[in-house]
């Protein structure tokens, strides 16, 4: 395994080799069993895959593992409705794309993978990743414990984890701690330390990378009405396409007036403000991880911004810098 910043994780996981294989079918089956269903396409002939990690005690445990393929591969995952995956490259480069966006991640970065949509993932030769699998039921229970109310819907996450930022440093330390506790816990020993470490990591992700947990002083919110869930589904699926207020209301099955009132009550913004906000987030994510030669204009147009002057002003107001500055740092 490569040198990396996850010292405790490396020590524990290296001691638990789950499989070694050069057979593509076996690799796919073993990784599917450990993580999630997917299609594997080797891009080179010399596969040398290894999976390190402790076995889960039960179906409610978090799992941490290190996966390497030994060659470049392409992966197509199916939607995962019961778990969430966090992946952090330890070496090499991994590219992830889906309807929600595109990310090009390397050591020092992590990604909370979208779970409700198929993903196309490209592993470069030499890539190795630390992957944490978290049952969605753990987020539901932790949210209820923190706020005293159940999750109204599946939590939405800010995708990128930057390990050089404060929240990312804590995340790195908590993953190390989870791995350490997994290694210390024997089959018959009490698992209080494991559960405490896992709950700390789940709480950290909810508090720092999701809006699912709000300030306890805020009044409890009811479950999202069906019309809002449908509206959000429509918007997120069509962010790159022209969207009108009438289109959203028609898909949600309510009048424009009712939809606008519901958005103001729930999100304190109009439906079209929500569209623009989500587009800005996607553009910001793409510019931060853009390849050489990328163009701000091309990215903005791809995400549905046709008025580039308004886009530049909105971007600067939201992120405190011009989009060209974000792109320059990525390069």
C-alpha cells in the first residue's frame, strides 16, 4: 500500500488482506460483495487487485477498506439506496462523473459519492483508494439523536472533502480512529469503542457536509410535501437543460403560486433561485477540479447559464471571487 496520511488506517487495514486477484470477474464479484454492485471494464491487461479491510460485525457497521486494481479500469455503478460511500485517493487519480457533476480527485481530496444515480468512475493506473461504506440507517438514527426528529428525506451532501481544510482534517482523524477501533475490537469483545468512533464520524459528516441537521433552536420541520420532493427531483435531473417555473410546477402537480409559496416556507427562496443556486454549486465544483484547457464560458453554458455577465456577478457574490480565479487555482 502507498504511503499516505491515514497512519492508523494503514496499520489496521494492511493487517487484514481480504483478497488478491488478477481475474476481472472475481474482482468484480468480490468488490460488489464488499461495497456496491457495479460493472468493471479493465483498460489494461495486467490486473493485480487487492482489497484490505476488516469484516463488518453486522449489517449496521461502517466498513473501511483500501482498494487497488493495479491497472487502469473503468467502473459503472448502480444506484445505492441503502448506503453511502466516501472515497479518498491515497495515490493516483480517480475521475467520477454522473448527472450531478464531474470530479477529478487525487491525494489530499475526498468525495462523498452520489448514491441515487449511476456513476462512471475511471481509476488511473496506480490509483489506490481508502473507501468508507456507511449504511444510510446510521445517518437516520444519528440525525434523530442530534435533532430529536427523523430525517424528512435522504440527506444531501456537499460532495468534496478537502483534507487540508479544518473539516477535512477532522474527517481524516475520525476515519483513522474508526479504523483503529475496528482493529482493536475482537469478535467477542464489547464494541462500545467502535460504535462511539463510528457515531463521531457520521455526526461529523452530517454537521459539516450536509444541511440535514439544522440548529436545534430552529423549529422542527415537517416531512417535505410530495410536491417539493418532486420539484427537487425535477430540478436536479435537468440542471443542464432550460428550466421554467411552469415546467417545475407542472412536474410537481401544483400551481405556480402553491409551488412558490412552498419553496419560500421550506427553503426561504423561490424555485428559480434554487435552480440558480444549484447551478452555481455545480459550476464551482467543476471549476475547482477542471482539467487543463477548460473554459469558464463552456462550463457556465453547459450548466444552463446563458447570460455570462449575470453569471459572473452571481458567482462572485456567492463565492467571493471571479470564476476565472477558481479555474486558475485548479490548473
